[in-house]
C-alpha cells in the first residue's frame, strides 16, 4: 500500500449532547482523515501537534490504535480543544481553543516536500497562522511529485473573515489535484456564486477533481472531462446519530479509492483528468457509503475496510 502524509491539526472534541454527560473524543479534521485512511488499509502518517497532557495522550493512543504512523511526537504546549455542542438534528456547533504551530516538525516537513507521493492538508491547519504558512510551503514544494488533496473545512469561529479564508483556500487549491468541500464551505467562501460555479472556478485555478458534499443530497463531483454537468451520487441512507467526522470520513474514503487505483505521484493529475464518469461514480459511492456509516454512530468513528466492503456488498 502507498503511504499518504496528512498534515494538520489534532485536537480533543469535548462534546455536549442533549440530555447526556459531556464526553471527550480525539478529533480534528486532518487527524480524522489519517485515521480513516489507516482503517481503510492504507499506510498513513500524521504530522501535526499535541501536548503531553491528558488530552494529548488521548490523541496519541487513538492514532496509534488505528495504525497511523507518527513521525512527530508530543510537545510541551497544551493540546488544542474544540467544544462541540450537538443539536437535536445531530449537527455540531464548535468553539475552539487552538494552538497551531509546526515548529517541531520542520525536518519532517522538508522530507515530505522532497519525497512524498501523496499529501493531504486542510481545515484549521491550512488557514491559521503560524502553522498555515508551513503547510502551504510544503504543499507548494511537494506538488511537483505528489498527489495533493485539500479540504478547506472552514471554521468561521477560527478564521472569521471570509476574504482571508478565501485567500488561504485558493492558495492551496492552486497546487491541489483533488479538492473536497462542503456546500456550506463554498457558500460561505463565495456567497455570490452557485456551488457549480465555485467548483468550476477551482478547476480553472488548478484542481483536477473537485468534490462537493451536499448533506442528504449526497456528493457531486466535477472534472474538466465531466464538465459542466459533473457526476452526482446519492447519500447512503442511515439513521443519523450525529454528523461529526462525516466529511472527514468521505475524504479519507475518496483518497483510499484513488490510492487503490494507484493514483498518486507525478502522474496523478493526468490520470484524474482522464477519469471516466463510471469510475468517478464508483469512487463517489465508496466515499459516500463510508460517510454514511460514520454518521450512523456517535463521533468521528470512520469504518474499517471490512465494514465498508460488507456494507457495499449489501447495498
């Protein structure tokens, strides 16, 4: 299996559900993607930061239990925390206490920039300074030889200025092969444009494949070959426990499906541009089913490959 490097934040979600006691769970969008990839059978390494406190121990144990490689260990700062309040509809509202820097990871980031064949970045880690600049520089250098994927997963409570967030997002998209964004992300970043217009604009900016998640409507994807209609697939229908980690699970499964097909490295961009509608439908079905399994149970708990393949076989 191919190794994919995920760079971004790890944090602890302190979750309050209606009528339930507060509970702490390891989280952070990029970290969730690394876990999702590892559970789907791919070698994934995670470069982020967390402290040597109890929250950091929770994160470290979670990553190791899922088989994620950790080239950078805990530091002396406190672990970042997200206060998540779950509404009656299962949706989560977040408040953050974040420390995002990559001072201790400079050597490993240089290795990734020089030799990686697949790199994923996103969310707070690709928009919040001082770490965001290190992420962008790593992506810029790695893009010559690696499959680059990106999920903006915008957090207005962290980066409240949409114009600032838009600048960061477009800086990463410029070097990305695969971009996944939610409908909420795109409508916040580009309120005057339709989802389709924003996705096409990101293709023009540099991406080869743009996937838009649309909640219950399911994912929609577009490449230059499938433009303008793109390809839409329905969501996998389940009883929703909550939506925590759904987009991250879809992102991980999307990347796993690409890696399953050997799509990585210098030739990834050309392969994505030539992908047929039928193959794209298969990939979206794989990814949407993974997201469906995740929302059927509490927290960011993505499926294993065995779970996902068994669910697909029953569908």
